[in-house]
């Protein structure tokens, strides 16, 4: 093999590894985006639940929670 052929083969191998890495990284990004979307929907559902709760006192003193014998 000539030097040019060896260099060309080495570059093709590197390009192949680069393409494989890019494909795997894209799969990770797609999986992460799905998880982000799922978590965003869960947070939105929790926010709706909190907003639907009846409004209680804005401030609760710890004295209000003391047992009666104090």
C-alpha cells in the first residue's frame, strides 16, 4: 500500500467512527428530549394540582401546632 492509500484508509476509519459517535449522540439527545418533555408535563400537572388546592392561611405559626397541654 502506498502512503496515500494508508492515509486515505485511516481517514475513512476516522470518518466511520465519527459517524457512529454522531449517531449514538443523536440517540441520547432524542432520549433526553423525551424525558424532558415527560418531566415538563409532570411539573405542569403538579402545578395545576397545587393551583386547584383550596387557599389556606398564608402564614402558619408553630404555636398553632403545639399540643393542647402546652
